[in-house]
């Protein structure tokens, strides 16, 4: 919510109430401007932490000896800029995700920069953009219409309302060929990966670059990984080993290097599965967020009995919901359901019902379209700023998703990472995503993986300037 903060309550006694807030204001000059500057400085320094509730403006005005209108206008200005949030009944608070810069002491050496002043790690959607109103409306409607059995022991397949809504949505938006009987709800992609690792043979093929967390899940399950090399067109599916029985791919947008899998390579993956009796696990982690061309359809649409289509809400809506899904070949449905157990252990039936309504009402489509525009603008800003201030850095993998890879000259990743982290940026080097089973280091690439979704608009703009400055000096 933006605009003027909620109206101050007026105590019947006439007493001025509210928490104390120490601010140093200059003796002269416009009060509103000075107050807004002092409040920004208090947030930047970390003295006012995210979530801190500000005093009512009537109370602060009395404490500072300034007009109530000056305080009200200063609050409204900082709400509009994204420093504060204002909600009726909750007052005015310091916003989440605002960048913090510790104050430098008056004398002595400057403190070491905070490694997490700006969080540019990948995989995080903008938490401030969660559609609270629309989700709340869906939850209310879903609860009112829910049958009594929704509040009993959970079906390990997931609520039928959600499985039906997912089958319809995935067919329409992602080109998936399925029905509700082949959809199993899970607690995000990681939960689905654990389930499949438990029911599939232990020889898996994985892309040369991928998420270390997923590599760890497979290792914990006793999987024997075989790394598949990558090039500019995605995984070399012509190099899939015959001894593998499952291959984990990110065909719509290779993670993290970017780029879709070529049609010929998609066909090769399907033919490999048919000829070996194997299965392709398709991680469709950000398939909705494509910016420069028509969305790339799901690989599952080519071969529903050879491909498991996996998705979640972690990138498109929020990882806090712990909601994902597996669209399974018929032969795997019973095995995965049995692996889950007799009851749903992780995913709330209430959240499942709310998401089903969110899909049916069009709320999810509207949210995705809105965020697609916002993230594309941020991507464009990142690319334009680096082109202007650090032209030796090539921005790649940005046709889709929530992150970019900054391709660097060979041998420079460590220095670039040190420069960025020294400037207060939290981000990863591309080498951290290379699978331990991959080939010789001579095939490795140098780069930085930069997420552009997780910070608020103001914080992101500042972070990009800091990043461009750090890389531009190299």
C-alpha cells in the first residue's frame, strides 16, 4: 500500500501516546525535508530495523516540536519511496528488503563492509509483491466451499480440487498433456526430487551446471550422478549415458546458464528415454517468466509417458507456501504416492484449496503477468547499467527467469566475486553451480550469478549501481 499513512488515533484523554524515537534535526530549514532525511538515515544505518513500527505522527510531532502535517508528509514520502509500509490497523513500519549501510565511526579505520547489505542471490521472487488481497479472497472462498473431508487426514495425492485446477492450468499455459489422476501435489520441487530419487534406479544423468541443493538431495539418496556437458544450446542430450535411467533437465531455461533446449535436443532426450526405458525429470522452475519470445512449452507435451513434469510456486508466487507438483507417467503414480505414505505430511490442505481457487479465479494468471513485466524491467535495467558502466562484462541467460549470468573473461571470477562481495553484495560465482562429477576444469566457465527479483525496487536500483561500480573498476 502506498500513499499517506493511516490516520492517527486520537486518545479520548487528549494524552499523546506512542513509542519514543530519537532523531537529530537541524535547528533551521524545512521541517519535512529534514525529518525525511533523518528517517532515511536511521533506516540506512540499521538503527531502525525492518519491521520496526514508527510512532504515530501526532506523537512524533509533539516530541519533535514540529507540525503534524510535516510528519505526515514525511511518512507519506518514505512510503511512496519504498522505505516504509503503511497498513490500516498496523501503522507505519520500516519496509523489508531496504538496503542497510552501517554508519562509519567518527575515527579509526572503516569497518569491514557487510557481506549481505544487498542480497542478489538467485531464486528469490519479490516478497513484497505477494498478492495478499487476492490470496486472502481465494482462501476465504475456498474455506467457505470446502467439503468436510478437507479437514480430515490429507490424501497423499493432494486435494482433488487442486489437482484438477493444476491439470487445466498446465495444459493451457505450459502445454502439458495430463489429467488430475496423474498429478501429485508435493511440498515444492525439492520434496518431489526426494520422492523420485527414492523410487527410481540410482544411476541418474544431471546437467553439468545445476543447483547444489539438488545435487545434495540426490547424493543423500545414494544416486550415482553422470554429468551431461552443456553448450550454448543447453544440455548435450546426444551424450546421455545408456547406463542412466533418469535424467534431470531444465529444458525451458537451463539453470543457471540460461537458454532453452533446442527442439532437436528435446527430441533426442525423449528418444533416449524410449530406447532405454528411462525417464526425463523436467524441472520447469520458472517457465512462466519468458520475456523476449513466445514461451517455451513443456517437454512433457512431447512424451507424457517418458517425462515427469515438475513445478512449484517458489519462483512464481512464494517459497513460503511450500506448494509444488509432479505430473507423472501412469507407471510412476502409484510408486510416488506410496513413497509419500498414507497421509499428506507437509502441504496444508487449506493452502491447496486456496491455490485451486487462485487458479480458477484467474488470480494466478494476473499475478504472473504483472510480475513478468516487473522482472523484465529489472532485467533491462541491470543489462543497461552494466553495458554503460562495465562494458567488458557480458550479461547472458536473460531471455527468461529471475536471474542473469554475468560472463567474465577466463580466470577472473574469483577477483570479480571478491570485488562484489567487498562492496556489500551477496551473490554467487558460476563455479559454485558446477557439478562435482563434471569433466575437467578446463571446460568450466567464469561468471557471476545475479538475482534481480528479490530486492524491492529502490534497493535493487542501488544494488545495481554498486555492482556496476565494483565490476567497472576491475
